């Protein structure tokens, strides 16, 4: 039975409630719930694969004015991925790019539903090669760490993690914080989140800690940029 957006959002909220306060996953899920409030109920659509988040802008100010989300029914990792795109846009305010940039983009062009039709060009202008290289280096390190955990992840889980990290490597400027948060949700769902009472962590739990640390760094960065970036 496919679940409705309302059911999936409820599951997300329930998950956020049971996380240890202050933990990375607690922060990430609470942030996702906040972003979900920027999407009207009618603006969720379910798709069989992939997904996206589209911003509607106030053309006069260039500020965001709501979002539409396409995601996969019942897939909370995917839903958090799409809501993280919104968190990234709300924090850096750079057309969904994962970092602040002083570059000057071409003026926004809008369609009649207030979406930017030249978003890809603007993203290209915001792009910073040095920052992209840093992101790819982090993703490469995480791939090595995932491989070290191949004895305790299943083959399918390892493949899913590597696919997602590779997905980030293709478009590091827009698919970094999204894939970190998605993998962090998976690691929790798969039961690899250390409880803090273990004597010794399994390789999968150790990998979970690496993903957690990378996701925390970016969460903290978004929180900082949210306050200083302007539309
Ligand atoms: Zn994405």
C-alpha cells in the first residue's frame, strides 16, 4: 500500500520526536519538518523514482515564496533529501547551491508560475570550483569509509550508499548536503546508528559516525548561512 504525503510527513515528524535532542539526525529531521511547512499539502507529488524540489519566488524581491516537492511514497530518506534541497535554498539563498558565493548570476527569468527558468545558468554562475573540489574530496573519503564497512553492510546497502555518494560527485554544487542527510536517515533505518552504550562499534556503525560528522558540519554551516545570506 503506497502511503500518502500526509502519512509520510507524519512518519517524518514521529521520527524527529524520538531522536536524541541535539544529535545530528534530530537536527536534520527537525529542519526537514520546518521545511515541509513551506510546502502546501497540494504541492506534494509522488513519483516512482528520483524526485525534486521546485521553488516559487516573489518576483519583486527574489525571495522564496513556497515550494513544490516530488518524492517517492513511503521513502523517508528520499523525502528528507528533497526537503534538504529546500533547507539549502533557504540557508544559502543561491538557487539551491550548497554554499555561499560572491559571484554574480544572470538576472532571474520567471515563468507564469513564479519559477526561475534560468536556474541552471544561475547555479553555474554561483559555482565555485575550489568548493566543488572540496566536496568531491569529502565524498571520495566517505566512499572509502563505506568500503571499509562492507563486511557489516549488506551488498545492497553498500551499493545504495555508493550510488548516492556518486550522485553527489556528479553535481557537487547542488547534491551534497542532500545525499549526506539521505544516507544518515538510511543508516538509522538500517539499524546502524550507535546508541552510545556499545563497547566496540561495528564497521557499519563507524561509517554511520563518519556520515553523521559530515552531515553535522553542513547542518551547522546552513544554520550559520541562514542568518547572514540575503536573497
Ligand atoms: Zn537532489
